[in-house]
């Protein structure tokens, strides 16, 4: 997708909160990453990756940090929220029930490669 093809499309900041079954995620992860790679190659996925630490202000090892679920952030381009949700529903993690909660929020990049 080039910039002209992206005109009129919305970028969504998507937050995944994973369910506690890390062992199942480990098994499904290769399929999940292939799915994301296909979205990236098609120009729909701008970036994605797992959280690597607790929320700011939560010290590692503190009770509130330990209570935080694992998850990820994805930046996804789609024509509508419904289209974005339909794409995310096909994610192997979602199909296997490994995404306990998903939030989508429209995002307007003003600076950077996606502006």
C-alpha cells in the first residue's frame, strides 16, 4: 500500500490483553506471527509487539505490576472500525481465545513514518 492508497484509512491503536495461558500462547505464537507478517506485507499492520514491562509507575515485582496481564500493542490501518475488528478476529490468538480483552482506538499520527 502506498500513501495515496491509504488516503481515507484510519490507523487504530489496538491493545491486546492476553489470558493467563502463556503455555498455549507459546504453541500458537508461530501461527500468530505468520498472520501478523501477512498483514504487515499487505500494508495493513504498521507495527506490533508485546509489552516488555509493567505500566509506568508500577515497579517490577510490586503487587500491581504482578497483577498486570501480558499483552501487546498493534497499529493497524483499516477503512473502518468494523473492518479492523474483522481483521483482528482472524488472528490465531483471538480464534483460540487467548485475547481476554481487546481495545481499539483511532489514532492520528502527526509526525513519523505513518503521518
